[in-house]
């Protein structure tokens, strides 16, 4: 019986899944299985996976959401520890060993994550680390995670009993409603987390990914929907943070619109931020900047982002 199960969901990933499988099979920690759940691919994904050894199990399904595919993988997995990696992301060779070492040192922990590289899918060059974009936290992280989502999707390794306690990935969520954010907020409400502060995985950034193709307005609505569910589950802990966090998210997406020259859309989101948090000075300044020009927008950004985290 393998100690770790690695769950990979795939859909039309024939061009990339071989590299992902190779990165998992290259792990220095060897007591693991791989479960690939194919969601109805029409390319050569199944043929590529079939060329791998018997330690790679393939489950072929119909057109599945990522949540449904992961849940099939969880139910099929034999390991006491479960890790997840998308079919276009990569693990570094010491990922499992480093995380299992943390579990050995801290048997009280139920899940462990790590830093991660973001890399360019076309050139293969690393762009940045997750820790250069967001501060990484350990321990009881619910409030921190609610304020700034900092867990890279290919990094968590989770004891199986966690899913007995919080349930599986929510299959009712729509495509623009992030299932990872929903899951890890549910877990963070119950269990402290361990952190390996060095990058142990590589997250691929490429133009064909679902994240890159998502409409920004829908993406923001999906994020706020999932965060509101977290507030409903933990009103005492998260309720006081809701206005500030929702304003911060609205400002971030508004800046994205402004950077693309979509001034009206940006202005609407800065006004939305003011409604969420009337005490947020950055929201007023960004809103004013949409009337006065890009130069002031950039000035306000440099002036306030370091101080307020916006």
C-alpha cells in the first residue's frame, strides 16, 4: 500500500502531461502512487499516460470539472497522504521528501505546503516565486489566507483524514469560482498548516490555461462568492475582515482594467471598493485617478501599496 497518492486531473493535456508525470516519477521519496483522472480528453492524453508504468493508474471519465476529477482521485487513492498537481504543472525532485520530513517532525500537522516557482510555459524560464508576490504563513492561517490567497495549487500535501473532516472539493462551484480557494479555506478553519519555505513545485503560466482565459469580471465575482461562503462558515473570525478584503480585491481587479485602458470598468470597481470599505483611502485615490489620467494612477499605486497592502 503506497503511503502517498498523487492525484492528477487532466483534460486534453497530451502535450504537457508527460512532463508532469516525469517530474512526479523523479521524486527522491519513492513510496507513492499516481492516480490520473482524465475528464474526457479528445486528444492523445490517454495514450500518453498509458505508456507509463503500473504505478501510474489511469481513470477515464466523462467531461469532468476539476473538482469532480479530484474527488474521483481522492476516492480511488490508497495513500494516507494526498497531493494534487494539475497536468500542466511540475514538482521538483525533493518535494515529497521535504514535506514528509515536516510531517515526521510535526506529527500534529494535517497538511503542509511550500513556496513555488511561477514559470513561463513557452520559454521554461522561472518568472518569480510565490513568496515574492505574497507572504507565506504557517500555523493557524485562516485569517491570513482570507486576506491574501498564498497557497500555490501544486504544493499542498494533505493527510487523508482532513477530507473526512471537511468534505471533498465542492462540485457545485462554477468554473470561475475557485475550488482550491474554497477547499483550503475550509481546511484552514480547522487545521494549522506546515510550511517548507523553499520552492518545491513549478506553476506553469501559459495563454491557454483556464486562469488566463477567464473574464476578469467573472473571475472577481467567483472569488468574492467563495470568500463570502467562508465568511458564512466563520462569521466571528472573518466577518470583521470582509469589507477590507473585498475592497482590496476590487482595487486589484480595477487596477488590471486600468492597465488595459478600460477606464470605465476600472472606475466602477474602485467605486465598488469604496462601498465595501469606506475607510480605504487607496480606493478614493484610484477612483480619482481614473478622471485625472494614468500618471496619477501610477503615483497613487507607488504611494499606498506598500503602506496598506493594496
